[in-house]
């Protein structure tokens, strides 16, 4: 028998959760039982409601994964089931941009209308073929406005699962026992491994719609059981919690292409989305101090024009101007550096059909105010804003995305912002955010293993601006720039791995961090990036193992882009081309590590070759230690030259 130990250091919220868990696990009262199956019958959710406890359990492919696990909204509840309703949802919707151009929203839904200690509450559960979600909805009613709520979902595994979590601007932590991770109070998403072919992603969706819930969910522990917790306040009208989501797959990497989190998010609020254009962007911040012959890049008009010229010549949609293009805010105005002729740059970029995104550091410019800020950026001619230094602030994030949308501005959030999973469906001008360690953030770089962890853990919650795609690896390691890594020889990768990472990590705004001259030196390799778009018709994960390797395949029209990344040991992966149309001949360009390539000793050695493949073929991708492998596959005779923006 399991012994339950009390931890008197618990906060009042966690103490109430502890009592709720104990009541649920020990309740002997008669219960009402409900179950819900996914459309394909592989996921089963059982829900139990007694007078004192509400819980669920989860079975996948006939195997129980989570034993009865409490969920609640108010402390010390008394439950009564008032009614039940089931529905089958089967529809499709077009995404403005994303990993899929068309998303299939197919699930089974159960709504329990409950009386919880005198408050009418709906518990909604939806079960998809690859996941499920829970949400409480509280209709407007007398005496509810201002009432405090604590949304708790517990995860009671049948055995001790290995767990992984994001860690701010550091490499993700794990594997460690779920119970141990829960004691560290990490925000979602969380990745769980039950075994080598059973993976669960714990996250939330549609926090945007949950007005009154102003905290991202965090993983805590109660009576030794892991649970996610977020607090909120009931509104005068209908109040909803975020969706608490569990997604499942046989591969860890494949969790990041699940459509369950965006299907659970609110539909697009914008009537006109024609101005929202995903794309690739050059970026100046990591190039300062770079010498191109007699020219040295800096924060000035001449440098910025070189970026714009390269973007125009290579069909790159955007150029992102980062910090210090303005010095400060004074009397409600931006004091632009005299070396930067912003008006001329905007006109020059417009002539070249390149759009400008401008950085804003709220720490030194907060006095401008958001309403004035977004209006000003729009008037300046900016297509978007990289917004810095507000951190995990949910109300701020909601307002910022709304105000940006009103002014037709894209948003890229800097500095570990609120995940806001699913918001890219509701307000698709939210194109990306850093959410963790990006290449050279704080002038650090991550290891190949660190990248692979982040690609499977941080990416669970949506698109990420990770700044992959550095080509001048030897030069940047020799402290050849103002923003080179603080530690010499610490940026360890291969140029092919850097190319592959651009595809593996999904983002509506693909930030390319290197100097135009470095891309020009390797124009034949850069062709892979130039040809690929930033939005896709279809995405698949072919291979993945946490911290070891990943293969991602994405389709745009009749062309496929396939990229693999491996850890510091190197090796080979088999890539079956089952996604190609059977019997059809395709032309393929291979972008590969050269035989002598190595992520520390020989970073920039690569080779390119061409060939033909069919849908029945399997490619063996050989990769150097810390290396990568890319394929651009298109029907024979279709060699696109212009590239995609």
C-alpha cells in the first residue's frame, strides 16, 4: 500500500490540492462513470464523479497510462452531475500559416454539467486520435463574479515515467522521474516517456481566451502526484479555463506536429489576414563587427542596406533590425541614432520588395506605452515588431498581440515569453517567440544534444525563434564579431546541421543570423534555405530520439524538404520515402556533411550531389559527429530557381 506523506511546507493552494487528491483516491462514495473514445478507438478516457471528487484515467492502445487522476476548479468541492451531452466533431479548416495548410478537426466531445458547491460549471473533454483536452467553463451567474479558482489537473502514472522540461535559457532538464521534476515547479510543456515507444506531451492551449487566468500552468506535486496548476478569477460573464492538453505518440519528436493543441484553440478572430505573411528574415544583431573586405558591419544605414540587398536578391521577405537602432524614448518619441536613416531605409526596402521588422526594448522605452508604440511602428512602415523584456506575462502578451493586429504588425516575442500555445490560430500575427535558449542568446551556444532536446521539448508549445543557420562557424568561434560567443570554440555544429536545423524547428518567421557574405560563400548549400518556405502543406517526423537524432519532412505543393540532425557521436539514419507518390520519379539534391566533417574539428566541410528517387526508396543519411543531412525533393523536371520567401 502506498504511504501518503504530508508536506507542511505546501502553499495554501497546494494544500487544498493535496486534500482534493486524497479525497479522490480514498472516496468510497457511489460514483457516476463516463467514458470517451477517440475516433480511431485507440485513446480511452474514463471520467468518474463522486460527491467529493472528480477524476479521469487514460488508456492508449489498450494500455493504461494514467490511473484515476483528480481534476478540480474550486477547493473543497461538493459535486453533483446535472446533465451530460456528447457530440462528434468532424470538420476541416484552413490555417493562415502553419505546419499544415488544412487542419482536420475530428474528435469526440463529452460535456458534464456540474453543480460544484452551488456553482454551475461545465467540464468539457475532447478526445482526438493523438490527444485530449480538458476545460472548465463557468456561465455567468449570480454570485460568481470575482470568485477565485484554481484549475488543477493531476497526472497519476501507472509507473514512474521519465520526464523532461524546458529550463529558461538553458538546455532542457531531464530525464528524471516525473515525481522529482514536479517538485521543481516547471511551467508546461512537459515531455514524458513511459518507454521507448510511448511518449506524452503535457501542455495547455487557448490561454488567450481564458480571461481572468493570468498565469501559465506549472507542474507541481501533491501527495507525491504530479499536477498542473493555474489560478484565475471568475468574470461577470462566461469564464473559461485554458485547455489542459495531453498528446501521445510513439515518437517523441512527432508530438511537435500534433494538431490537437491548435484545434483546441479559438478560431481566428481576424476578418482580414491577407497582410499576415510568414517568411524568412535576415537579422543584424549577431553580425555587428563582421568584416567583409574593407567594410565592417555596424548599426548604421550602410550595413542595413547590405542586408536588404541580399534579401532582395535571394527572395527573403524580411529584414529584422535589432536593438540600439534607437537610443532612448524622450517626451513620447523615439530618439533614433544619427547613424540610422530609418526613413530612407524604409523607402529603400520597399523599392526592393523587402519588409522591415523593428526591435523594441521595453526596459528602456516603456514610457512610450503600447498603444502609441504599435501605432508608431505602423506609421514608420514596419511590418512587425520584435518585442523584448516582458517575460512570462500573460495579460501583457494578450494585449500586445491584439494591439499589434489592430496595426497590422507581426509579433516575435523576445526573452522567454508566455508560451500562449494555440494563439497562432486565433491571432496569426503572433508568428514566433524565443521561449528558451536561442543560438548565441547571452552569447552562448548549445550543443548538438542540447539542440535536439529543445527541438522535441520547447517546440511542443508552438513556433520558436531559435536563430539557426550560422554558416561562418570558424569565423564566429575566433571572436571575429562583437557578438561572438563569450567562450571561444563553443559554437559547435556543422554547416549542414545548421541548414537542417532551420527546417527542423518550426517558426512562422525564420530568423537567419549570419552575414550575407557568409551565405554567399556557400550559395550552393544556402540553396536549400532559399528554396524552402516558412509555411507548409504537410509536416512529418520520420525519425526521432530525445537528445540523439531527428528527421523532419515538410511538403510545400509537390516539393518535399527533408532534414536530419544528429548528436556529437554522428552516425546514419534510414529515411524511407513513403511520403512520395508511388511510381512517380523525383529529382533530389542532397546536402551532406563531407566525409572529413566534424562539429568541432572541421565544421564547414560539406558536399552536394544530385540523383533520382521514387516513393519506394529508402535513403541512408550519413552524418558527421554533430552533423546533419538535407534533401530537396521535387518531381522530375521541376527545378524551382527563384526560391520561396
